[in-house]
């Protein structure tokens, strides 16, 4: 009986630790996203990157400025999409498509976006 | 001899006709059509999950957009 209680307590502790870790991980991800915002904004204003129809940043010119920042942003987006996909029982691609639609709505005029057919256009 | 040939031909024809007259019962398993509300429900949940995660990031972006950004 005592062993059973200890086991239950241990499981509860582990669950608590893992949920705390997940929350902390999500918060650190958010901080990284926020830190990169100004750089990505400038890249978009200079028409170096655009938002593709899969929810990721993509270079639209040969000039691959701040490639490390773009790669880091896409890597973190991939982690978020993957986590949501797993939780909601769908695929990363579906989540990415939904995020692309959200990004399109709030994009500034002049930003490059990719439509569902793969065609690049500037938001009016 | 001719009568035998005719009889054999008749029998062959009868057998052929009987073979052509077959009936096949094909059992088709009922096709499972997933209810459409499950697909819509997943889309709604995905949208909400994305909004929950990215809302403050998007807000921060909007705030930064209000102040002029100096292009490098």
C-alpha cells in the first residue's frame, strides 16, 4: 500500500516536472520568436524574404541575407507546428497551411506572400 | 454418326449455355465515410492552438510595426 502511494506520488511529480518543462520550453521559444521579429521585419521590407504557403519564411531573391536568422525562425516554427500537430492529431503540413493563412491576413502591404498554387505575389 | 455428332453438339451447346448463365453475389463492405464535423473540428482546434501560441508574438509584431523600423 505504501509502495503504491509512493509510486503515485512519483508519477504526479514527473507529470508536474514535464508540464513545467513544456511550459518553460514554449516560453523560451516565444522569446526567440520575439527577439527575431525586428530582423525578419527588415528582411521582409527589403523584399529579401517572403512567407510561403506552408507557413515558413523563404528567400525570394538570390541575396540570402541573415540566413542563420531565417533558418532559426523556420526551425522554431517547425517545432511549434509539430507539437500542435501531435496534440491535435493532424500533420505538420496542415498546421503550417493554417498558419500561412493567418500570416497572410496580418501581413503588411508590399510583403511577398505565396498563394495556394505556389505563385508569389505582393500583398496590396 | 450424324445423329451422334448433333447430339454431342447439342450437349456442348447446353453446357455452354449453362456455364454462361451464372449469378454472382458480390458482397460490398459498407464504405466508412468519416463525419465531416470531425475534419472541421480538427481545423478549428488547429486554428485556436496557433492563435493561443502566436497571439502575443503577433501583438508584439503589430506594436513594433507602429514604430518606424530603420532598414539596415
